[in-house]
């Protein structure tokens, strides 16, 4: 095997390591001209601190999972109340909720808003309980959330709340962390899994563009686009998103 072959093989292995083996290709079959229910359908929750966090950090993966027939839900810890300069919390929340609704509609997925406040998120017994109860109600197979080592307090709080809930419910779902503006926000992020989003990267960017209030053109050009390209280089594709799976000794 040549060095080029070895590199190609390594890249293929990385690209195939997709969120614990959840298929990203539609599995439905047709019988008598009618689509049959998909076997192996999974529910995936992507939990972000603010409107746009799930989309910018995992939007390509969300699109692929939805296209493959899985149940994808975008969960927002806050309504982005502090995210628009010159707007009151109520005004900003109304704008950003509407933007998130458009983004989720474009992906064809459901969304949930929790009741924390942007810039003032809390990690305490009550907030732990809220997150645990959400996950008990939704009963996901996979949860993707923020890497807890993050310079943005809301991101860190979100990751910690989900981590605690995962433990409290007995690790009944696979837990993955996503990266947000790595180097500036996510710190020391080490991926275990990559998703090739080359086929949906343009769709992901259109979804992100729904968040007009956030200056998404600059964010895509300056941060998220280069991150997608870098992760794509790691797994030998045009564009990718990277995730870190949380494991404990004895987990498979």
C-alpha cells in the first residue's frame, strides 16, 4: 500500500465513524408503490445555548439525519435575548425565535425552546431538573450538545446541564459534543467522529442565513466555513462537522 493509499484509507475510516453508526442514508423501501416505514429510525436532539447554535455547529449533520428519515429536534436553552445590540430582551427574543422557526422549517424538523435567559444562564438544582425532565420526556437515542470547556458561559452551562442529565437518566442515550468557534469559544476540543456534510453544506449555509440578526455572512466566512473545510481535510472530503463522543470505562 502506498502512502497515498494509506492516507485515503485513513480518511475513509474517519468519515465512516458517524455518530455511533446511525445511518445517514435513507433506509426506506417501496412495496406496491408505497414507501415502507424505515427500520432503525432514531431520535436525535441537538441542544444549543442560543438560537443558531445547533445550526452553525451541527446543521449539516441535522440535515443529513432528517433526509435519512430520522427524527431530529433542535432544542434552544435560551431565546437569544441578549443577542441583538440596541434591542430589548423581549424584542431580541421575538426576532430570534422567528429566525429559528424559519431555520427549522427549512430543515423540516421540530424545535423546543427552554426557559433560560441569554447571558444569564444558570447551573443549579432547578436547572438540572429541567434538563433531566426534558430528556425523560423526549427519550432520545442520541443527544448532541456543547463541549463544556467553552469560553462562552452559556455554552458551558448547556453542556454541563446535559452531561448531568445523561448521568441521572442512566446514560440511556449516546452523548456527543459539538464545537463552536473552536479556539475562541470551544477549548481543547478533540473529535472522535466526523460527518461528511459535503452534499448538504450549501443547504446548511442557507439554514444558517435564516439567522439574519447574527451577521451570519461574516460568521460563515470567518469561522464556520473554515472549520468545515478543516474538518473536511481531516477526513478527506470537501466539508465536515466534528463531534466528540462521551464515553466512560466499560462503554462500547
